């Protein structure tokens, strides 16, 4: 059902999104970046008039997060948390058509870093939350609004510590966060992906040892860099078996592919060939959704042109699938490196297992029904994202978490994904309207 206030709420969402973009909470991964304090205080001021119970948390100076809690009428009813991060990734301004931090409204689109990741959601969530409280709505369960810092660098100054230390304030059974609701138009109809799982992260540093010597006499020496080059080559050539789980089958079915390719995509023997028929962007994503991936991305070693290096380090970005453990990562490396494995020291840089939420629950059915208010014919598909989000901290606590949102039919899915961390990030007003309406429709159904 469309809310009569929806125009007002849409305008409020536009204005709040513009203000959040202009706050430039750019997180470059260093502790002295982000400055989310600006947006945490802005959001606190936005919610002040409701009198809702809220508090700012600053686990690291300047990296402030806001938690607001609107109590429900039934203490035994499950609580819902709406979580939006306030930080954004850096920009390369020369690649942009308009000011990346101007928050300008141009031809029905709000421009700026964060417009799709994820200030669009952070702003619409705040506007919906404020609306519920100020209109006197009470729901059975509590509703928590969590504007969190440092998502873009792994949550070490945000959701990570706060889920641990402030669980009393955050406590919830259900979480909605980034991202989903991006329509994909295929010959078989419209598919709508909603995030139900994310890959794990198993970053490793490999140290390859050798023996130092004079660069003028390389014959027969044990050069760590030469060995490291072979390690990198073997990792890049490694082809682990695909994992063809239910999420993968649902994804393939929703892609609207010709029958022969769709059939090959769910056959471990033929998947590799099938991927080569897809457009490169789609193939890259499909490969990552069905395989553990290994990307050697940083190398360091050597001291001087005339010294044979005795130590080289290689950092590998490894992304794991649901069910894989830390030991599985080691097994993969052993298989990839073969006899070289014993010449390499393996160190864990960061690790988080893949997380997933089940779909046989009220949050999922409310989400599906609410998407269908706007897209009655859509096939809503639970999907796996290849990157990490703060949802994992809540899933580890036993909460059910989905990545949602709702975009207008104007948005082309391929082009849309290039806006994530890319140039010319922007969002159309219709998508903001659909998203704020989505939050309204979900809470109307959640405790029914
Ligand atoms: Zn994000």
C-alpha cells in the first residue's frame, strides 16, 4: 500500500542523502580517515525531535556510530535492526562528470560518492525510522537504527567492536542492510537479487625464503624472488572445483540464459566452458559466486640490485565459499603450490568465514512480499555477494540478515554495478522512493 506521505518522505530522503554525501566521510583504510563523527551527529540531530532513545559510540576517536532504539509493545517479539554505514570509499575526481561530494540533484538523480554504497539506504532508513516514531506507530518488536562507521575497511572501528561491546543496545533477531533489490531484466522476466549470504575472507601472507648472495653470480643460487614468481604462477593457474549449491542454482535459473548454457552452468564438468560464453563482467561475477578465489595482489622483497634476495612476501586475497574453514584455505594452498608449499611460510592476515541466512522465516517472506508490491511479477532470488558487509557480525551472533533496497526499472544492472566504488556514482529519485516504501511495507508485514 502506498503511503500518502511518500512524496514528503522521498524529499526528506533526497535531502538527507545530499547532506551525507557532502559530509565526505571518506574511509581510505587508515585510522585517521572516515571522520564519520560528522554524519553520526547529523543523523542524531535528524532524529532528535522524535525523542527516541539514542547514543553515540566512539570506539576509536572520530569514528563515531549512532544507535537508536524504538521499543516495541511486546518484549518477546523479535527486534529489527536497520543498519546503514556512513563511510564511503575514496574517489578519483578526474574521472567524474560532476563534483563527487557536491550531492547535486541533476535530472532526477542525486550525484556523489556513497549515492549507491550505501548512503541511499542509510538515509532512507533514517527517514522511515523517524516517520514511524513521529507518526506514533508502535510495532510489537523493537526497531533499531544503526548508523555505523568503518564498513568500507572491515568494521574494525565500527560494527566489529560495537556488536561485541554494545550488544544490549544492538540486540536484534533481524537485520536489514546493504544491498539488493536490483532488477535484472531477462527473457524469462524480471529477477530481483536480495543478498542472503556473503563469501568469507581468508587473506594470507606467504613468505618465500631463499639464500642471499652476490647478484653477479646467480648460477645455482636459491633466489627467493625466482621462487616467489613460481608461487604466484601456480596460484594463478590453480583451478579449484566449483561449489554448486542452492544459491548458485537459484542464481543461474534467474539469469535467463539459454537452456544449454544454463544446463552447463550447473554441471561442474562444463561450468568452466559455459563461463567463457558470458560477457566478461557477468562471467567474473559468476565465477566468484561458484568458486573459492585466489588473487595475488601485493609482493615485497629484495633490497638492492646486486643482492640476491633471501626473502619475498606475497599477499593473496582469498575469498571462501559457505562452509569452508580456515583449514580448507590451507588445503587449497597446499594443492595449488604442490612441492613448493613446504618452502613457504603461511600467515593469516585477516580471516572471516562465509556467512549465510536461511530464507524460511518471517523477515524473508516480508521482504519478498514487499518487493512484489512494486514489482508484482518479479522473481525474488536469495543471492551470495562476493565482498564483505557488516551483516556478517550479526549473522555470527545468530541474527538473520539480508541485504536489501529497491531500485527503479530505469537502472541497468550492469551499469549500476560499475557505480559501486566507481566514477559517476548516483541514484535516481524513483529508486529512493521505492526504497523508503520498501522499509514501510516490510515493517507493516513483519509482525503481522
Ligand atoms: Zn557498502
